[in-house]
């Protein structure tokens, strides 16, 4: 941090890679307000490396999450689309914003986008494995369960378990979903018998 401050003092302004590194140091030290200012300033600049801008969007969203500013978090995630096609982690983050607001149809849309783009090459910026594998399916399972669509909930639980077959939470949810579906099938069968 001392070296970066000295460098900024010598340059007279923080911009480009210097600003990126300074914001990164603030982020690593959990100085989220300072990091957010740095990343936001970096994204305002007319040029820069694509990967730096994508990392800045992801970290800016995290800073806003830590600072309790969910609207700003969503904006930072959406801003990533200015620099590249959607990445699975940005789609999961956007979906989580809607999920937290109980806007489940929108959350489902964005989790499905994460699934759709999960195999796309994202270049030099690493995308968390969870966002490209089990996480969107696990969250889709929860969303569909809250909407009472038990078949879709179980299907996505099954897909999540392909990546994490022994996960206790996923296994527990599978048992609950299977029990609900068995009960629904019994009820339908009883209703059909009563009508005939």
C-alpha cells in the first residue's frame, strides 16, 4: 500500500493499472468503501484491459454487498455486460439479487442464463467453478420449490448432485422433494378414484 501511495503521489493521479492495483489492495484489506470508489473510478475511464474491467465489476459488486447497497451491487454486475458476453458468475450474482427480493421468476431466468453460459470460454479471468456447475442448479431447485413446481425443483436438485453427489444439503432437499412428490401422486390417484 505504501508503494502504491508513493507511486500515485509521483504520478499525480491514480488511473489505469495503478488505480486497479490500488483498489485491489483496498479490497484485500477489507476497506470496501475505498475499494468501491477505486473500482468505480476505473470503470469510468474510457479505456483499459477487458479482464481488469470484469474483475472490477465483480469486486465492485462484492464491495457493495459488504456495504449493504444491493441496488448498487446489481448495477455493478449488469455493468459487466459492457465489456463481454455474460459470464456464469455475473448471471448467478444477478439472480441472487432477484432471489433475495423474492422475485423468483427473474431469479430463475438469470440462474438459467448461468447454466446456458457455463461452458463458454471466459478468457483470462477465472470464473468460480461453483457458478459453472452446481450452484445455479441448486438455486433453481430452491426457486422452483418456493413456486410449488416440485418436478422442476427435483430435476435441478438432481443436476446439482451430479457435481456434488454427497452434499448433505442437496441430499436432504432431495428427500423432502421426493416425499412431497409421492404425496402429490397419492392425492391425485385418490382424487381420480373418487371421481370414477
